[in-house]
């Protein structure tokens, strides 16, 4: 079971089928998915893909977390993921997707920071990665705020991407254990 997290502004809990309709509605906004490769234009494939992602056991400490506004816990903002790359690995990717109404408020950084800490302090990962569409400057800024380092240009699902990584050593150098 994945842990839940809280900040002053957010409730971050394991994604479940109770979040399915909200996730589906978010993904059906073409502005939300324009930087992400996926089956967004085929409703049947999209629903199957989303169900599989929500229900799949990715391994200990890995999966999807749904984000909710703390003052309005029924308000779905989006999700953060920590899963094997492309769902199979061996590398572990971190990612986020938010409803348009949640953009520009720091929610992605705030939630993903919790998941980065979980990745290194709890799960004990050696490295995490994020591949980002070169046109998605907002996600590149989130990666940089989290401390992921740009390592070069690459390709993800046949599309160009900017590759970011953080190692366990980088994380602990920037975030020493608190007494």
C-alpha cells in the first residue's frame, strides 16, 4: 500500500478507481495532454489504459498518487507518479499531470517534492528520471525546482524529449537527514 502525504495546501493519497472519472476528465482536456504521448483520442483505449495504470501493482512504494486541495478535499487537482519507466522499467520515472485550473500554483512542485523524498528516503531508489516534451517549459521548471538535473536531449515513444535525472547521492547532498 502506498503512503498518503499532506501539506498545508494538499492531500496526496494513493490513486484508486474512485478517482477514475476525475482522471479521465482531466485527460480529455487536450491542453492537459498535448505534451504527453498516449491514447487520448481513442476513448476505449484511453479508458483501458487508465484503468490498467490505476490498478497495476508497480512494486513496493511505486504507483500513482492523486492530489486534492486540502480546504476542499473533493477537489481533484491531478496526480503524481513514481513508476517503472513506460510501466516496465528498469529505470524509475517521476511525472505529474494537473487539471488546467491547478496550473501555475506550485501544486506540481509541492506534491512531487513529497514523492521525490519518498523515492529516496523510504523506497531507497538509486535514481529517478523525467522525460519532458521540449515545448513543456512548465514541467521543465518543476523538474529543476525538484533538483533534477538536465542531462541532454533524448527520445520517448518516438518523440523528442528533455531528459532529467536525480540520483540518490544528489538528493542526500541537497537534503541531508534532519536530526
